[in-house]
C-alpha cells in the first residue's frame, strides 16, 4: 500500500482502491473479512488467519498456498479465502 500512497489509509480507502484497480486484498486484518461479508466483492480478500509472523514466514505461507490462491482468484462464486498454517508446521 505504501507504493500507491495508502500506507496510512483507512480500511475503507484501501477497499475502494483495490476494487477500482482490480486487486485482491491479502491481509491479517479481520476487518477486511467483515467488509467483504457486508459489501460483497470485488475486491476479493485473502485472510491470513492467526498470522503474527515475520515477513519471511508469511511469504512461505503464501508460496505454500499459491495454487489455492490462484484458483480462488478465478472463482466468481466466493470473495473470501481463509489461509493459515497447518497444525504442526515447522518454520525454517
């Protein structure tokens, strides 16, 4: 969000920007799940649940779920995807 001038923007401003520009929101913030539940999509939301990890760990989570996220992005029937590490996941 920093690159498009929205680093300090409200959730609603980020939502509208993503909607206007065709982006999916990837977030740990459940407020975006609530926005999606109330407003529908677009934009779509990938919610990283229980994810209070360093960026390198989040990157690993996204890589592990890349196919799932890509399929979600193409599916017009749903707007929220919850992603979390499987129980017992070990970090490198």
